[in-house]
C-alpha cells in the first residue's frame, strides 16, 4: 500500500477535508519532504490543471498523482448527476468527463463523490438511479479510453441518499455492467454507515480501487477513535495495493495533520 495526501485548489471549499491549501508547488514540496508517495488533487475544473506543469512537479519531487476529485463542480456550481433539470445534469457530466481526461494525462483516476447528487423530493429513486447509471456508463468508457479506472465514492447519509454502504454500491456497479469503475472506500463515511468496516471492505473487494485514510472525526488517523488494525488486516487479506489517501481536516494545522497521517500509515502498514 502507498501513502497519499490531499491538496485543494478550490477557494469555496476552504475549511473542508483537505490537508494542503497553498497551491501545487507547496503541496508537492511538503509531500516529498514528509515522505508521502503521492498527492491527491481537488481542483475547481479540469482546465485549472496544467498537465505539463504537474508532470514537471511529479518528476521533480518523485511523486505520483493518486487521484483527482471532481467535487469542485458541486462546490462552485451545485451541479450534480441527479438534478431534475436536464441542462444541469449535462453540465455535470461534461465537467466530470473533462476531469477524467485531465486526470488520465497525469496517470490518475478521477473520483465521483459529491457530484453524484441525491434523490430530491418529487423524483422517484429509480429515476435518479437511472440518471446515475447513465452517467457512470459514460464515465466508465471515458476512463477506459484514458487508460484509467473511474472511482465512485459511497457517502454517508448526511451527504447523499443514493448509496451509503460500499457493498450496496458494489452491487449497483455490478448490475450496471461497469467493468472499469471501482469503489472509493472512505473510512470516515464507512465509520458512520458500516456495521463492520473490515467486513464491508471484504464484501466489496472485487470493486475496491482507492481508500480515503481518515479517522472517525475526519481528522488524521490516530486523532479519532476508529480501531484501524482490523481494517488494515482486511485490506491485506484482499491484496489491496493501492493508495491510502488522507482526505482529512487540516487540524490542528496542515503540517501536524500530515505528519500524524504518515506516522499512522507507517505504523499500520509496516508494523514491527
């Protein structure tokens, strides 16, 4: 397993669960100095990412890009895939497709989290799920063309009413016939929704593509109360070799959160 740390480039998301906020140059430098393997980027739009510049940073600091988030489309524009207005759904799909292409240029998958939306009043659940299924089919194909998987993130009940549990989301992806789409398992959301995080990870292992490494309070692992060793045992048991990426609040400050994340990662992934 490999370590990753998040950086947000979205001013409207200030105060959200991302560790670094001072631009890509500073984030890459800090991530390298601390000893991370990769950076996960949360940009406002695909055209905010200069692929050549970022590849230069990757080479300079010997870091990968773990993933690229699409939530800026929700934060900045309130676009999502289950909106009753066709034009808004179309804008959301276009936004995500562009992000998939740009992420692919960086050798990374794109993430669908908040832009999945929710079942709104007056909309039947089956209709919302059909809109989601249609969009995911587009993204699955787009990601395949980019040489990447696509990451779908189940969120907790306070953020969506589509899929809150990883096994349920995996079953939906299976039924939809999406060969290139994987589950992003966020340990913060799972702590709220899953009866057993290890069991949920095992049940959805065939779809597992990325892990957000966060404690129960959405702070760095070790600053909350989630019991992590059984979770790491479950990941090892399903031969997960991807990133543990810290999408966490920068508390008490970015530097401390990053250092605690890496200390926890090393203690859990390579225990003596």
